[in-house]
């Protein structure tokens, strides 16, 4: 004859065994654990209400083990940052592909840099030569104007217009030189960046 304590233990074990069998027989039954607006943790078999789903939740099996964790939905700021990061990665990938298409080695970058800087140096040299020519022309025109004034005659408007035109051309050429010099510095910096990036892509 079993004692009452033994009977209770057997009954308890029986309940546990039955519960275990039921859990095994119903593997599809899950619980959803989330936190409601009051900060209370809720367990629900029906699912997570829409207003709480965005905050993240956990899916538990019948035995209370977490089988899936759904993270909180990203905030608007996080979504913007993720989108910006994805866009930056896409642009970098496109730039890398173009770089590999243009250059097969670091030496190619050096050659292209030398050619580009030589072209800009030539443009600067031509502009400087034109300024020198205009300076000579300006001196001749000023001499003519001075001769007219010494002779007591009024300087012709055509001569005044020519001197003004020469000054304008000189100013435009000086601006061109500044533009070429800026382009030269920018090109030099870009080629340096391309060289470093190509070395990274080629594993040098």
C-alpha cells in the first residue's frame, strides 16, 4: 500500500508527464511575450497587438523557451541613417568598379596624373604668354594716348576702347590661370586618392 506522500508524488509526476506529452504533441503552440503601454510584460497566445509589435517581442515555445526574438522596428532617424549608409556603400561600389575599369595598376594612375597635370601646366603657360603679349600691346596703346595728349589733342574714343578691351582680356586670362591652378590642385588630390584606393582594391 502506498503512503499518501508517495501517492501525491506519483500524481504530480503524472501531471508533469501529461503536460510534457501535450507540449510535444502540440509543437505549433507558441506564446508571444511583449511589454504593453504600462510597462507590464504580457504573455499572449493570440499574438502581439499592432501598437506593441513595433517595440519588439519574443516568441516562446510551450515550455517557455525563446525560439525567436523580433527586434524593435528602427526609428525614423535610424532608418534614414541606414538608408544613407546603404546609398554610400552603393556609390562606393560603383566608384570602385569604375576605378578598376580605368586602371589595371598603380603605374597607370601615375601615368594618367602626369598627363593631366602636364595639360593644365600647358594651359597655364599659354595664358601667361598671352598676358605678356597683351601687356606689350597695352604699353603701345598707352604710348599712343600719351602722344595725343602731348600734342594737345583729345585721345580718340577708339583708342580708349582698345585699352579697356586689353585690360578686360588680361583680367580674364588671370582668372583662367587661377581656374587652371585650382583644377591642377584638385586633379592632383584626386589622383592621390585614386592611387590609395586602387592599392587597397588590388591588395598592394
